C-alpha cells in the first residue's frame, strides 16, 4: 500500500486526502498541533492526522504540498530534512510568491536538497474541492520535466473519479493554474454588477489572451493554456460560485472592501497576490496587459469596479491571439 503525506490542512489538502484514501493509499495529513491532530482523528476520517512532521513523512512514497502559496516556502523548509530520494514531491499550490515572483515548483526547489529537485512535479486543473468532496468527477494534470516521473505520480493518484493527464510543460501548467484566478476575480465582479454573460464571456476571452501572452513570455507553451490546467481550470473558476476568487470579485462589486472580504474567509483567494505578481512580471517583460492592470487597479489602487469594468475598453491590437 503506497504511503502519501499531505502537507496542508486546507480544503484542498483534505479533498486530496479523501481521494487518495479511496484509492487504498495510506494517507497522512500533517497538522500543526497535537490537539488539532487528536480532535480531527476522532471524527472518523479515512485518513490520519499527524502533528509530528518527521513521523508524517517517514516512509512516504508521495509528498503533496496543498498550502497557501505564500506559506509554501516555510512549509517546504520545515519538511526538507525528512525528505528522501525515494519520494515523489508534488506541489498542488496555485499561485506565485510575492517576494520573488517565483512559481511554486521554483520555491520548492530552493528549499530542498539539490539532489531531490529532479523529483518535483506539479498538479493543476479544474479542481473545486467541495465538488470533489461530494464525490463528483474531476480531472487534472500532472507536470514534470521528466514525464516518466509524472507518470509515476499519476499511477499513485488516478482513480475513476479523478482522471489525470501528464505534461512536460511545468511552467505552463503552473501559470495556467495561477493566472486564471486573476480572470476569475473580474468574472466575479461582472456577475456582482449584473452585467450579463455576454460581457463576462468577452472579458474572459480578453483576459485569457493576456494570460497566454504572459505565460509564453515566461517560457510556457501556448498550447498548455488550452488544456485542463488552462482553459479547463479557467472555465470552472470563472463560472462557479464555489470559486473563492469569483466570490471575492463578486463581493467587491457589491461594495465590500478587500480587507473585509479576506477577513471573512477561511481560505485564501490566490488571485489577489497573483495579480500583484503578474503586474510586476508584465512590466519586467514589457507587456501591455490591460485586464491585469484593471484588476490590479481595483484591488490595490482604489478603482471602483462599477466604473472600471463598465468603461473598460481594450486596443484592438491586444486582442490578437498568441496561439496564432
């Protein structure tokens, strides 16, 4: 029986734990305290909660980080001395680190032994945790520089209700999962303002063209953005009321402040920090990204969604698809 350790007592971490337990893996979810682990173990989950990081990682075949993006470095550092050459190391985090503008696999690589970096893979796709917890089917993508490693991870994780594809485009898979959250913020704002699905469709198309342009500038393959970790994730996140990023955009359009909305949430909306990083990366690479700039202005510069989205126009030249 394979042993899987999940680092991150989050909704996504718990959803992955339940999925893998159903596949007859021995799943351990690391918690911060003994009291938390004891209380959770008494609830009768199909997986176990362990507060000792060394015990949680001992003998693991697969280690998955499912933490907020800005906490990954800290969590990877805490785990690093317990990692071995026999483990697959997976980031299931969708975001970009604010201080460095790095992708999650880059952050993970910097915090572990150099010899273990070849064991890193990433997971991303249209994976709303609440639907997965309800037993509804889902699909995702595993990417690694060595696709044989991604195939090993798929064998450990795939099940009839969680189908997995593999890719060698780590950059594209990670950026697809991160950048779609920016577009989902805007989609939520459009829904909150009652502007209709026509407007939302146009906004998503324009915004996604920008995401692809930025991804290609950063070394991704444009085609990856048409797949599960790109378009598939984009559709789910922009259309579902279960999406945290859509929720934040919706509530901003209703007049609530970002600090107020964030304080009311038990989970992180990754699109907020990703917007900040994407704006920096666009400037660094000399890209004009009007949608990203618009969302950045609403989040951090005091622009009102009601005015900014209604008056938004985009130069025709920027609508050219990077896929062409």
